[in-house]
């Protein structure tokens, strides 16, 4: 299979030295890329700004903003069978980005933000036979929010976790997730290394392909 994965945060600049972003380090997305490549799949990894090394035999495309990530996904979508949207895409960006560094005297007391497009929703018309997998990093209620995002974003699988649980948040090498599928399956995994979580996610994706007769 050809698997397209997004990973890491995006950065939304305010000026050449400041940005808004989030705590994602890209570990889960990079673990998925590593495990998929080791299993013999063709892997394209679209990465936000992270400090991780590219796994062997993975084609990596670096981006910074949500807009750039969307463009890269749109460009790469045609060639893929599976799209795993693991990135913590910034939902908002500053309404204005100054080309020069803002002096503190010029800084607005209130920052005006505009909504970024939702990447999964934007590329949904291109889905066709492809398997789409999304993530939901929640602070409480991962079941309810996970099911909502599975439905609202038209996904085949949704991987939900509660980032406030010990060992399951950002910047750690373990995760505890629940997988929900559009055909009603639910898999609750124990706390596991992210590479093992990645293996289980890929196994689930594989079952969707097998049941659709597309191995
Ligand atoms: N996502 C996306 N484009 C965005 C934001 C999120 O494609 N602009 C994807 C993420 O990669 C993830 C899924 O949507 O697979 C859920 O992301 P999340 O931030 O949890 O959801 P939101 O849609 O931002 O919902 P909310 O803010 O209501 O929690």
C-alpha cells in the first residue's frame, strides 16, 4: 500500500520571529511512518516542524503552516491508498503576519485570529476508495469526541486518546488509545510504546482493506 501520513504540529507565524503552535512533537506520526516502511509499504510523511530523524525508506516533505500542510496533502493524495492524519494542525492563524519583527510598542493587546481550513474535511471529496484515519487528542471524553470526529470527518478509523493521562500525552514514547471504526468496531489498547500502537493501527487499516477486497 502507499500510505500518506501527516505528523507533528504546524506553526502559524505572527512575524518572522513569533508563531502560535501546540505541544505536538511528531512522535506518533513518525512511529507510524517507521512501522509502515518496515512492513514494506511505500510511505510519504508530511512533517510539521519537529526534531525527529526521518525513518529509513520514508519520503519526507517538510512544511511549516497548516496552509502548506494542506497543499502538500492535496498534491500527494492522488498516489495514496491510505491517508493517516496524525498531525496536530493549528485550527487558527494570526489574521496578519508582519514581514518585519513587531516591536513591543506595535504589538496588539488582542491577537486577531482567522480559522484555518480543516485538512481532512477539505480533502474529503478526493477520498474515493481510500482509507482515511484521523486522530483526536482530547482532555477528557475521548470516547464521545472520538465518535463525533469519526462521523463528522467521514473517516474509516479514528484514534482517540486522553492527553492528560499519564504516559499518553505529547512528547512521550508511549500512548493509550481507543480505535473506533466507521463500521462500529472499537478497540481499546493498553498503555503501549508508540511503535506498538502504530503496529496495531496499521493492522486495523489492513483489515479495512482486506474486507473491501483491496489487499
Ligand atoms: N485536522 C485537520 N485539519 C485541521 C485540524 C485537524 O485535518 N485544521 C485533523 C487532525 O489531523 C486529526 C483530526 O482532524 O486527525 C482531529 O483533530 P482535532 O484537532 O482533534 O479536531 P478539531 O477538528 O480541531 O476539533 P476540536 O477543535 O473541536 O476538538
